[in-house]
């Protein structure tokens, strides 16, 4: 599904829901990373263990929702089929301006809607 | 970003420590064609690469090279486990030992510390991919040479696995080269750099337009 469009004035609009969900994933992943570092030095801390369990579960849920709606965040979670193609390489990469909805590389925007597979 | 998984890509269990082997295998960590240079080269080349398929190959090969760094580190750890100072001297491992004990330090077999000079990033699609194809062959030759010098099957099997991966990576970079060339102007592949000049091809010499 194409999530990027131009309004009547030709201004490029982006899917704010997608950006907002990725923001949330980045925040939760940071919380998981930070708690991981703390637990590495305090492996039996009850509060940290409980906090880790909560944010990790929220991260897994948000990641699942994102990948179901928009595409893979990891090559190992790519669930592409012959309709979508291997979205791991047809969708934009995170260093592009406007990621994840748009890209400063036009060829990646064209690929937001994957083409039907060719002979192979 | 990256996530670490607590497993080796291929199992390593060395029953007979051998510091001589460690002193030559270390080149595949920090030597001119080692795994550290490989991962750094590919992961850094990605930013200027304009084609999604090629970025995917650079990302996934570069990530696998990080796992190969870990395998080389594991080989070095197990090959130098429990050595006495006498064994260190007998094997000629003393020159490494005096600076790094049995720690894993990225250097070549001749003791030259790892340097970013081993990492080719030109910011040009064909130059970078050609670099990568050569790098995989050079790494394969280094594994060939290690296998000429090493008898222990516990050490040879992981090295043979790593050698085979260099060949597969060479083939995948061949795919990357095909993807890149398919998008270039057939009249002259070298007329422009799609990583810098954008998607349009001019037949003029760069700098003269």
C-alpha cells in the first residue's frame, strides 16, 4: 500500500501513523537497550527485571504491529511473499531523509509499492 | 541498528591448543584481508550506494562478517587456552604474548596492528563493488594458505566453512555488480557515478559538464 501522497498544492504528505509507530518502537527499543545494560551489572535486580519484562513485551507488540502493516524491520523478520517481493531491499533504508515513509532517493519511493515479480 | 545473538555461526571446539596456529590465524581478524576490515568496508559502503538490492547485500554480508570476527576470536581463544610460558616461547608466540598476553587483538600475522587503510570506500558504485569482489578473493586465498599450514581437523573445519563463505560472498557481490550494471547506461558503464551524479547518465567526462 502506498502511504505517501501529494496534497492539492503538491506538497508531499507522509503517513504520520507510520512515523509515530516507529518513534514508539525506537523509544521502547532504547528502554530495552538501557535496561539490558543495567541488568548486565545487576542480574538479580527485581525492579529492573520487571521493568525489562514490561518494555520488552510492549516492544514486541509494537514491532509486530509495524511489520504487519508496513514491512520488515529485520531481514530475519521479513515475511514477504510473491505479491510483496523481498521488501528488505525494495523499501527505503534508515539513513534516507524522510525515513520511513519517504526517501530522498526517488528510486526507493517508487518501490514503496513493490512491483509484481518478474520471471525469477 | 544491531542485535547480538549468543551463538557462533559454525561450532568451534578445539581440543589441542596451538599458539603457532593462533599467531597465523590472527591475520583473519586484523590483517589486510581479515574479517574486521571486511565488515567495516561493507557496512560503510552502504551509505553512498544508490540501489536497494546492493545495500541489502552489503548489510547482510557485512553483518555476517561480524559473526566471522567472533569465530576468529573464538579460534584464537581456544588455541591459546592454558598455555605455559614455555609453550608460548616454543611456538614463537612470545612476540604476540608480550604485548597482548592471550587477549584477542586485531593485527596481521606479521604483527602489524589493524588499520583502516585496509578498508576501501571510494563512494563510487563500480569502484566499491570491484573492491569487494577482490576482497572476497583475497580473503579466500588467506584461508587457502592457512589450510596449507594447519593439520588439526578441529581447526580446519571452521576455517573451511569460512573459506566457503568467502566464495559465496564473491558470488553475491557478483549479483550486486549485475544489479548495478543493469541500471547503468549500456554505452558507457564508467561515464558517471550513480552514487554521486544522481540517476542520470552523461557521456561527458566528469567535471567538464
